[in-house]
C-alpha cells in the first residue's frame, strides 16, 4: 500500500497530520510506503526528529509541494490556480499510479475537485459521492452523500447505493448491507419527486438490498446499514450528529458534577466507553466513492488519531478490490436498465 498524505491540509496541520503518520508506523509492513506531500523543509525536519525505528522510518518518503489550498478558498478556482498545491500533487500521484490511496483533511471541495480532475471517475460512474461511517449502538451505518453533490439526480443516488453498499461490505464486514433512502416519511409516496423516482429505481434493482424509505431517527434504530441522500442533507445531518453527541456528553458530565459529584468517578469509565464507541475518528475518514483510485477525506479538525486510522483504512481498502466491485455493480445495473 502506498498512501499519499496531504501534510498541509487541516485545522491542525502539519503537526497533527505528521504525528498521525508516525503513529501509523506499527500498522505498516515492509512493502508499504507513506508519501508525505507538503513543504519539504517542514517535513524533512519532522521526519528527521521523529521517534521511529530505522526499519519503519525508511517507509516514509517526502514529496515536495510548493503551495497550499486554504480551507476557505473557492475549491475549483483554487485547484486550477494552484497546480503545485499539496492536494493537486497528491491526486497527480494517484493518477500516475504512484499512490494507491490519497488522504487529506484539507479543503473538502478542493479534494473532490482535484480527485475528479486528476484521478477521473470509474467507468460508468456519473458523479462521485462522499460516504461516511456513522457509529451507532446497533453498529456502523454508512451515509452517502455527505457533501460532494448537493443536487443529485435519481441515477446518481442509485449509484451511491451501489457504491456505499460495496464500501459497507469491504470496511464494515456486512455481508449484504440493507439500504435505506432518506425521506420525510416511510411511505413510497413521501418525499420530493427525485426521492420518489429514486425509490422506484432502487426497489427494482436486484443488486440493491433495498429496505425502503427511512427517516432521520431510523439511522439509530439498526433497521438499515446504508442510508442514501443528497449531499446537502447528508452534510447537515452529519454535522448535526457530531454536535449532538458532543453536546450530550458535555451535558451529562456537567450534570453529574453538579448533582452527584461523588458518583462521577463511577460513571466516568462507562461514559468513556460509550463515547469511544461513537468516536468518528476511529472510522478513518470519508471515502470519495466513484473516483479511479482511493480517496479518503478527513474532517478539517482531524487529529493524529483520525490520521492514523485513515492510513489503516487506506491499507484495508487497497487490498479489498472495492473499486472493481463498484465497476462491476454499476455495469450490471446499466445493462439491466437498457
């Protein structure tokens, strides 16, 4: 596995990104390589001082990038104006066959644009979609799309279902993922015209283990393994989930301190366990499904733990054959529609 990591992308770059790369060293085998894409002066100094065994340190290679795309820059314009940015260089490595997976916590829109421009899409894929694994008490739920395509057509969402189900199988180990379509009601008649058309299309595709429409609350009931929606709704839902979880644990901790401080030490291990099970950092970023290569998009505020797990998932995906599975599924779906 050759992982190209955008050292310069993210709220805590480059320190947290590099630390995550060092923390991933025990996961690497002799044939693996981590390509550190970024300012060579910064990366060289960090690598030289990294506390790594000699046999592990040689698995890291520096790839210079003369520019950085800021988190607030217009994605497409920035990708075109900064060809030597770390995001562009990273995607060029993948396009040239020099990297198996690209990983970035930088500007999400720029990563999506660069991946489509440099890496292109898989045969038959109309629009790539960002998938994210949401931890729930009933197991992981893969949500797609969470930001790549705010206004998808029914054909795009059907392809999201095929791709996200393949991902849930490869990463979460779910044999035949149950797929739900996010709507404002469980009935087929509920939702926008696009949702109704998508429901009909998914229901008639034998490649999709379609459960039907689901509502937001169903994500946490264990009724489905994959949830499909447009990128606008998906991004809002994801950010709401993150904020709700953080707010819930903060409120519980505050009330325990005020009302039962003597019980705090007894409840702390339980809260830590539950919070750990719901920690988004353990799921290794959000894959941009549908591009010709493997692309993992991390949260902008990712720390070393999130980066380490992204490298772990990248290694897992590089040997999973997921892209070939996506190509085969979409090819078969297209043939059945003709």
